[in-house]
């Protein structure tokens, strides 16, 4: 059978071109680990348990990533249709429908991987690890998976995010203690499933290693403030994979060191993404349309480069000091989770924007000298779509900057119209041109 159409954006960065091989290896590692008697778990990104899994030698299978992979290769539709035939609504998360369709097919095949599944398919899990962060599918998805694999144990836990107007000094200890308890219960679950005790010294070492990796990633992205920009969002939506799916590994560390050196070289030699950079854009909301990543190149053909992305689009966290010793690595992870969730809260209170994400984006607009922002409203991802217009309005209360909101889905191409997108982008570029011509004065 011929390989399905691929629609990824053209890459500018040599290091980023190597990520495809890392992704293939990731799925191969899952299958090999299963065959050799190791433990494999279905996992969600940004649950904060990456280092815990590495320390317990549990091989993660990132089910959301598999949905994106299928969409990029234009091979998601058969899995989505299968999930919908099983009774799952087409309003549900595209990642979720793709994954459930895959598992429904495998169940019908008696455990065999569906034919020609991208990258050989996901390994059969020994356990399911969900969390409450960001959206309800992260908590409910794996409960639905157990319809097909009732023998596979499930563990769901809370990743808490306090409201922006909270008194952080008053609530901090409560939230950190609660998150610590959640992580401790996860460790107990993993110890039961693996038959091994947690090596907390090893966990501390992995945390230090992963923190160093994340810092290198963050520092490499600071080069993107240069004019011309050395790397676009089209590259970013591949470059994030080692940090989100391979954290705590040598592969991830090596990748971001290489990325850092390449971006530094490009800045030192004034090498941009395109030959003539007229417009610098912000990916200001929503996950990308994995089925149509050529969209970034369409903007580049019009002299526009996406220079930065919102945090919800798989970005590195701002560095901060964690006032907790690694002598207690579980509490350290809990404290880190709290600080990541609240790092822009005090600034949002001070400016009275009352929105942490808006504060972060306004910082990008200032520091990276951005001319416009684009958002992606996705039918099946309410968590990254609800609030986009509010964020836009908050930002435009403080800054005179044009914005465009495109609409489709992260995985399901049935919600996408190429003709409409091109027309909307073309019109937005005219707005940008007029905006640049007259300057930012209101």
C-alpha cells in the first residue's frame, strides 16, 4: 500500500529535520520494550510525570502525539470514522477519536496492529496514565480505552491550576501539598504495576538532567528574537517533540544542544527563515492544524514568519527558581507544577489584565517586535479555543496589533477548507501591509 500524503511544513533547521527519526524510534522503542518484557504506558503530555516514568523505567506511549502523526500523514480519517462508528461524537477531541479508533480496530483484530498504521502503530499498553490538566479528554479518554482493554489498569490524577486572582502566598502550600499527594499515589501505582520500588536518588538525577534540557531549549528559542528570525513556528511544531516526549533522555539533551548551536550560528550570520522578512507574526492561540502544516509556508511566501507561539502550543516554560530541595524530588515536581501554572499571575494582577497567557503573549509582542497575531480555533479542542477572543481583546486593550482567527481542527480534515483559509490569509496580509504602512498609531 502506498504511503499516505504528507503535509508537513518545509523545515529550515537541520537539527529539526532529525526529529522524524526520533519519532519513529520512539514507537519502535515501545514495541521493543513490550517484546522484551518491559512495561509500556499510554500517557498524556504536560502531566508532570515524565521524570517519574523514566525513573521507574516505564516506556511512555504519547497517544496525543500519535493522533498528530496520523494527521500529518493524512491517515487519521479511518481511525476517526471508526471511533465515530463506535458512538463517539465528532465533537470530541481529534486526538482522542484517532486514538480510540486505533484501539477499536486493534481490539477487533485480536490485538494485531491495524494494517499500515503510521510508524508501525502504538504498542499495546500495560497501563493507562491520565491526568486532569487542560481538558476532560485527558481524564476520560483512557476510561473509554478500557472498553477495549478491560484488563489494562488505569490511573488518573489531578494536576491543579489555581485561579489568576488567588492570593498565591495564601494558597501555595495547600496546592503544593495536594499535588505532592497526587504524585505519591502515582508512584505507588507504578510500583505495584512494575513490581519495583522507586529509586528516589535516580529520580533526582533525572529531574536535574531534564531541567538542564529544558533550560537549553528555552535559551535556544531566545535567538528567535533576532531580525531576521532564524527559525519559524513551522520548525517549532517539530522541535518541541524531544522535550515533550523524550524528557530525561540523552536524545533530548543532545537535540537541544544541537538546536542551540545551529540557531546561534544563523543569528551570528544573519540567516533568516526567508530571504525578505517583512512581517513577524505570533501564533497566539490554539494547537496547529496537523493535517495542513503547509500553512506556515504559505505565510512565508508572503514575506511573513511566525516568530513565537503561545505556551499552550507546546512551548518551553520560562525558567524560575524552585525553593525546594531535590532531597524530596516528589515535592520538587509538585512545586514546579504550581510555579508553571502561576508564573504570570502577579504580572497579570499588576497590569490588571487578569490573564496570565495574555501577559505572556504581550511580552512576546514587545520583545520579539511582532506585527500581528494568528489564532487557530479548533472544533474539537475546546481547551485551546475557548477564551481566544477574550485573549485577543485583552491584548488589543493594551496594544494596537491586528489579529486573525482561522478555523479547522487539529486532526479532522473534514473541518478544513483550503480555499477559505487562503482567502482569509490573503485578506489578513493586506491588513498587515496597511498596518505597517501607517505605523502603530491609533
